[in-house]
């Protein structure tokens, strides 16, 4: 319980701060408006995705999302090799499956949120909604955007699984040091720099 609580507090702050940069840029808390804003192009060829506008925020969000889902290398509350799956040993059958379903639902939710904020949501790169409506019609456009969102979210879920297969678990002191001394200061700096740049741009 102590491990889980300390990890949650350490990384939820950074998770919230990593999103603030995107919210400042698009000036809205509405996910639909944020996705619509990402349908434009910057420099004439680059999609205006949060991935390109907030690369540091994107990295911080990914790291904090892994910690929030208790996935490797942040699965200290479970600790399969040390704690024999931790609190999971107390449950079996339906209750055990509910814990696992909860973990994977959290993964899907964070993957969808990441897609919405940093990968353009349902937007197809270089193909605006108006252009698709003009050439293929609204029904085909809606289906294409639905599949685009699904593919992007699926890619994020694949990254979750790939990291679990690749990276070893952190020690507890490494986990806390990364959360408080690296991730949180970087998230605060990212928000401040983004706000200053937007202030400078609007002043001009």
C-alpha cells in the first residue's frame, strides 16, 4: 500500500502538468476542440500534432502513464519477482480477473488520451475533414477517422506491451528519485517555457 500510494502521488502530479502545455497551446479543455486544432499544418507540411508542439510533454506523459498503470518498469506495487505479484496473491477467480481488467482498461484509457492530445486524435495527417468530405463523403470520412483513431490507440498499446518485454524494473529509490527530481521539475519547466513562448508570440 505504501509503495502504491507513494508512486501515485509522485507521478500523478507530473501526468497533470505534462498535459498543461497542450491545453495552453490550443486554448481549450474540450478534447474535441484540441483534436480539431491538430488538423492544421505547421510550416506548410508538418501536422500540428501535440507530438511536434510538445515533445517534452509527450515524453513526460508517457513515463507518467506507465507509472500510473503500474506497468514495467514501474510495477513496484506488484513486484512479480519480489512480492509474488503483491496483493494479487490474495485474490482468485473473478476478483483476480477484475484487477487485471482494471489495469488494461486504464491502459486503453491513457492510450486514447495520449492519441487525443499528442497524435492528432481522429485526424488523418495531411487530410483535413473538409477535404475528405469534399472528395469521399461524410460516411467514408467518418469511418476513415474512426479507424485512424483505433490504429493510433493500438500503436500506443503496443508500446505499453513492448516496454514491458524490454525494460527491467526500477529499484524503489530510483523510482522516487526519477519522479521527484527529474520528471516533476522537467514538467514544471515545460509548462513555464510554453507559457512564456505563447506570451511572446501573442505580444508580437
